[in-house]
C-alpha cells in the first residue's frame, strides 16, 4: 500500500523542474514547513508553484507611463461571462403523444400545429478565486424558472482530482451531461427521458473526478447526488460512477467510450439501478470544417424491492422488479459550416410496456456560429402497432459570452 | 500483488523529475516554432493545433488536456483566438498553473502591438469579429521578435539556471531574423503599394509589414460567407484596381475566391496560415520565406 502512496506522490508531482532563484526544491519545502510551523498551520497543498502576485500577464516591454485616475472599466472586467441561449419550436404530432408516448421535449397535441417556447438558458460563469470557478445556468420556460445547474469546480487539487459541488447534471452517459442546446437533434432520445430523467438527470450533490495518469484521456467520476429519475417529482439519494475514455484513432478520428452506473435509494429497502454504455466517434480531417459524428448510448434500469402499489406510480408502467432497457444510435454529417444532416434510431420502453421504436431525420442550417434552424421529422411506432409522424421546426440563438463546450 | 502492479503502472507514467527539459505547450505551431527557437534543447515543445488547421475551430479533444496536464508552460495567442476550444481543455487538465492568470501561462499577444482593435461599439451584427483586436500577428516577423523576447523572459523566470542560455538563443534568433528581414525587404520593397484581396482579416499584420494593400476582403464581415452581391463588388474592385492576387489560407474553402478569379483573371494564392501550413514551412523563418515567395510571385 505504501508503494501506492509513494508512486502516487511521484506521479502527481506537478512541478518537477524549476527551482526558484537557486534554492533546491528540498530547501524550499523545508522553509515552507518552518514557516508553516511558525504560523501554526499545515503547508498548503494546493496551487503549487504559484508565487504570490504572479499574474501570468506580464506588462508590455515598454515603460508603463501609468494612467490618470485608474481604469474606468474595472467593474466591467470583474463581471462574470453572461450569456443567453433561447429556443422555440413549431411542433406537429399525429399521435396523442402526451398519453401514448410520454416525453419532456417539445410536442404538439394530436393533429395541431403548435408554436412552443422551449427555454431560455441564462449562463453566468466566472472564476471565483485562485482555487475554483463557478458555472450557473438558469432555465426559464413556460413552467417557470429553475436553477438548471449551479456548481463550483476546483482548479488545482493535487493528484489530478477535480471536484464539482452544487447542483449539477449527473455524470451518467454522454448526452445527460450536455445542455440541450448542444444536442445535434432537437429532442432528447426517448430512452434517456424515460429511464434516466425527463429532463437531464441531475440535482444537488458532488462529483469527484480523477484523471488517470495514462497517456490517453481516462477520467473516473464518483458522485453522490439527490436525483429525480424518470418522471418523478421527488428526489432520491444516489451514488453515480462513470469511466470516460478518449482515444485518438489516427490523425483524423477520436473515439470516446464511456460506462456509467448509478444506484438510487427508493426507500423501504427498494432500489433503482441504472447501467449505461456510450460510444462516440468523430471523424474530421484537421484542415476541414466538415465532420462525421457517430454516437450511441444504451441504458438499462432495474427496480428491485418495490411493492406493486409503489410501482403503479411509475411511468412508463413497470414490472415492480423488472429490468427495462433502451437506447439510440445516431449519425450526424456536418457538411460545411452552414449545413448538417443527421439520422437517428431509438428504442425505448413504451408507456404501456413493450418496445417503442422511432426513427428521425434531421436537417440543420447554421447561418453563423450563434444561431441554428433545425427541421426534425420522425416516425414513431408504439408497442401496440400504432404509429405516426411527428415534425419539429426549431430555432435557437445564443448571445453574450458563453463558455466553450467540452468535446 | 495488485497494489504493486498499480504502483508500478503509476511509476511508469510518472513524470521523470530527472529529465531537465521544460514541457512547453503552445496553442499554435507558430508559437511552438518560436518556443523552439528560444528554448533550444532545454525545452520540449508541443503544439495543440496544426499549421494546416483553422485556429478558430480546433476540436477540444480531451486528449489535448492530457498534454496540458504536465505542461510547465502554456503559451496561447490570446485575443479570444482560442475562445472556442482552449478553456475546457485547461479546465480538464487539472493544472492550476496554466489557468488564465496562472504563473505558467504566457499570453503571446501581451507582447504585440495589436491591430484592428475596435474603437467604437461592438456587437455580432459586425460578424464574428475579434472584439479584443486582431490575433493573426504571426505573419509579422517584428511581432514574432517581441513574442520571442517575452518567451525568453518567461523561460528565464521559470528556469533561472538557464537564463543566459535563453537570452543568448533569443539574441541569435533575432540576429538571423534581422538578416532575413534585409533579404525579404529587397524582395518586398519594389512591391510596396501593390494591391491584393484577402479572405479574412488574417493578413493585417503581414500587409502592414510589407506595405502591400488590401483592396478588399472576400468576407463582407469576419466569419460571414460572402453573398453574390458582395463578390460582385469585389470583382468590380479587382478589375478597377488591377488586383493580381487573392490570398486564401489553405484551410479555407476557395469557392468564393475561385468565382472572383474566374471573373477577373486574378490568381488565387493558397498560403500557409501558420508554421507547418505547407511542408516547407517547417520553421518560423521558412514560414515567412514561403509567404514572401508565394505572395511576391503573385503580385509582381
């Protein structure tokens, strides 16, 4: 075990070179310990190698003549990045989706062309202090306003740990952690809505992520959160785990592979277990804006220890101690900066049991980096054999300083 | 047994504290070439993007965060050039020192006299413009000198034992560049005032240095694809002013440039956007050599 600790220390030493001003690291460490003793404190483990006052923004080489009265823009400089992402849709459905195919994303009453305001997401993001940053996303919709996410992220914990704490989307699967305005398709796959959560599966808690010291990207997440699964109104405490890895496949492709698991306490000895696997392959020549992205996820949910009466509240209807599964595969071809096309197949547990299948086609027009217009046409086939077309015309815009999204 | 195996794996991936070379990671190949000039064999340099890539649209591939994890220094261009991809990588890297204000972060544009800084109100109706100013300074050797000076000072601060080495390397680099500047000037001086059309405002610094003049831009506004009406206007300008060359970085689509060329007889010149943009541009000097040759041949 001691080996492990020693090796971890070696691996995590973030600052192997760079003795400052002739002092050896040992001398520096000794002095640090002496000072810590004098102050009656432990040496600070965080933010190594960051001398006080070092800003990384050296002043230009020319002499600074100073400025009368200081900067009038100081308040502006300290403002967080503020952004708004708005989305609205025109929906048409042949089936009575509300009764037959429950979901959260925009849909219309049967045979009605329905305008829908989907959401306005307000993002407020900034670095808090030298140790953490904060990201806040507020969602405004016809139902009201809610804090979608609001969490702190550590910037420099030792041993390549990173902790997020606050209200956050659970680190389960690929799409669940993304905000809807980064989805390629207009709506969430039915399987994720029914087996994970009608909105993104998320809630208060913390997520500890460790970046493994491998030459490729391998990140292990362990989370403890209060989550509202499926269409439930109340939350349950849950443990979540995820391993996400990315591999470069040649010059032009990146492959992402993830496995996730979650266990939620349903009370009175009952449990809800979730297991998921996801794959993502992006093929893009470095000198081109065009790319092909293939993506798929499978999610299985098992309920155990529920009584028949408790299971009645579940939607879709479930066997009190059964396992349901679903998933999707999709391909998106970004033809140019302006156009993208996609196809998706989904399988989800139907509202009345049995598998529901849906296929969708997508066309996207992006006049600029800051807005897109999408047309999604789907064909939904319910377990009983009922089927119907659905269409969504969706517009989305983004204004302000919105942070870049992870891959 | 298990713990022994894990420990051995960790040791295998541990940074060897005996290897003296500082790990310098840059966002572009141009900055990487300058870091190599200044750092010599005391640094190990890696670039997050390729010279053949549009630096505005690099993928935020998490494997790049792995490169940043143990970086002793991150050098970025700044001025929001990398705004679409660098922040998530820095965040994923867990390296506290390369955060935007960290002690191991060097923003190259801090050493450059920045051009095209908007002086009036700015909004996105003006296109996807760089609100802090034009970040495409790598094509001006005078800017490269300033950045090299900044890098030498930073490397000397991080690695004071090799301060004289870095100082000597930057002096040598600037002396060679000084000789090159004389050579480039003899080629460029007679061409001063000649007009070109460029695709994007990537050439501002090169034009200011060489005295060539942009008669127009294929993009009506930064990042906005030209509508036919704008291209018709460019065709008129090219004909009226006798423009001979349309400069397009080789990572851009050439359809708009080809249309203008077809209607005017001007030549589309595919230029490297950075060091590494064409095979022969394998160092900073060779990159400027390639630019000067391609462009001077076309406008002569």
